[in-house]
């Protein structure tokens, strides 16, 4: 029996799934869709190991997962593997962008060196018809410069307890945030503005990105000053920070190994 | 009785409607949704006049329509009108971007000076999970330079019979195409390329944009040479041109008056 480790690069629209992770019951998740597709053509039951679990409603443009398959006498090449998975995955909202044979030591989660998350907001009065489920709709004006100043306080090595979900299971709340940029661009011909938060780091706590965005938007709305964010971080108390931003705007864009 | 003419700028995701136009029966269309919203707050039955009807599956980022309302003693301002329509339109896939009081002579269709349609294709092997319903998925390589050369043949004042739907009701098949540009950009981190066709002109025949795109993609795939497109145009015969591109990739982006 020769086991081959496979690495998958996956795009999905999180609006159609109860998150990445397999759930009790028969709720549709990205993991169950892909595991079933693998079983369909191989007859083997596999367990997918993912780089970064995503919540219901959160998207991915470059999620990474790995699994082991007994190649037996029907070894597939990389192109065939991606094609078979896309044919069998059972949802047009999941796409396997790439399937690669990797070394048996490769680990999607433990070997990830850097992750890029992008959170999209749409600032305009009218609701988003075409970006429904893909952006956080901000009806009121936000001060982008204040948010940029506030974001600088989050950069670096910190205890992010104030920004993690109370149910977060990580033993250590310390993380290093390598990048916290805010980009703006014109969204339409009628004054709509897209505001993107780009966060990079090796790993993030549960809800960390959404809680950072919720807090920064509070700064943009004038509910916190930009320097207050430094205090919020120091207080290590989730109740001091802003609300959790909705999942819609978030996408796991790229993971580097 | 004082009638006020209103101009609306509308965004919608065409995947959720049987086109713009009101249909027999009770099929959901963009027009019926908006007309019902107007009736709900005004008690008046109105008829919307649209700049450019769109087919089922075709999107709009800047569709324009007008209607007349008896202002009576409850005149609304422009901001209130847009807000009321968005609250009552009954679909999160329609958004009124702007409502404006205009002169009683304004006509959404007859006064349109220029329309911009953008058609999006996604060139990659893996299917589009996040752009599902928004792009035409091209699995095979296309020669963009050949498509650009071919598109030049369509520019200007021509009889576009070869590119109009057989059921097109326009009396005159002559139109002036002012712009036919093809833009490419990187779509993802895995080699995916977005190819956009930008077409501008005062008016278009039924299916003209989709038939031009279908024919240009045939050129890109090597099924026609770029100079053949000139002959196809001259033949004034729909059966000589390429297939009708799917509605998914098309959006009516902007109309100038």
C-alpha cells in the first residue's frame, strides 16, 4: 500500500455552507462535500486537514487542505485529480483550483508560513445587489485615515485576547500580525467606495479578523478614537473591543508555505 | 394633479429574475418588483420605461428607468424615494442606487446617448465558485490578440443582422458601435485570467453583445480567423456568426444622457 499525500487549493462561496468544518448532523460544509467527492472516485474514506477553518458565510479564494490516498494501481495525475473532484464535489460553489502530489511530511495547517485575509466593505447608501453576501454594507461615512492609524496599533506581536471569540480554543492568545493595510477604490459610477482590509500573519485566533474589522469600523464611525485601540489590546478583554464584523466580507485569499 | 417624472439608476443581479421586462404570468422580473414597490407606498399604478431591456441572467450596474408619479400632497425628496424603493422592492438582488426628479420630457430610452456593456469571461481550467453566474467560463486557451483584431471589424456604422437574434423586433438593423475593447487582468493567484469585452454605442440590437462575444470567442479558439468576422458582418446572416454567449457574463454598466 503506497500512500500519496495530496495538497488541494480550493475556492468557495461561504454563503452556501455551514463553514468549512464537518458538523454533527447532515449540514452542508465544504469539508464534507470534498471528502465525499474523494470517496466517490476512490472508494476510500479520507480525512481532510485544512489550513484555516472558516466560519459559515466566510469565503475562500485560496484555502489549502491535504489528505492521504492509497494510490493502489489507479494512480491519478494532478490534473485528473482536480478534474475528478470538480466533477464530483456536488456544488457549483466549490472549485478545486489545483491538486498537487506533495511530500508525506507536508501539513496544510502546521506548515503554513503566512496567510492573507481580505475583508471587503461597501460604503454607500444603497444596498449591494451584486455584491450581496460578499461585502459588509456600511451605510454611514467612515474616516478611513482614523482606521489606518488605529490598525497600526494592531501590528506586531501581541496578546489578542480582546479580539478573539470567547469560544476560541487556542491555548495561546499571542499572535504576530505582519500586515494591516486598508485600501480604498471606487466601486461604482455613483460614489460607492470599496474599503478593503488586508491582514497577513502566520496564524489567527477564532474571529480575530472579524473582531479587528468590527473594532476598526467603530473607529471609522467615531465610536472609538484610533489610540483607544491600543488600550483595548492592552486590556485583554473581549468586551472592550468592537462588534464581530459579519462573515460576508471575509475571504481567505492566499496561504504561503 | 401635478405629475413628477422620476429617473432611477438601478443595480441588479440578473440570475434571480426572468429579465427586466414584465412577463405574462407571475414570473419575477426586475420591472414588476420595482413597479410593485412604487405602488406600495404611493397607491398609484405606474409603468416603468427602461433604457435597455436585459434578458434573464444579464446583470446591471447602472440600468436607467423612468416613471411618472402624481405628487399630490405627499411629495417625496430624492433620498426618501430611493430609500422607500429599496425598503419595498422585495429582493436583495435589486438596489436603487439613485432616484432623481427630472424634466417631464426626459425619456430613459429615447434620450440615451451612449451605453456601456461589459462582458466578463474567466479563462482557467477550474470552474468559477465565487464568480458563478457572473462570468462565462472558458476552459480552453483563447488568442486574445486575434480577438482584438477581429473586434476592430465590428467598430463603426454597420448592418448588424449577422449579430442580432432572429426574434429581434428592431425595424432597422443598422447600429453604430463606438467601442469594442478587450481587457485582460489576473483573476487569482493560480493563473486564472479575466477577459473583459467593453462595448459602447447609442443602442444595440437584441442579443447583439452576446452574439458579438460568442463570435469573438470563436476567433479566440481558432474556429474563425479574425478577418472572417468582416465577411460574417457583410453576409447579414445570423447563421454565419458564432453562438450566443451565455447571459451570465453580461452587465449593463453605464448609460449616458
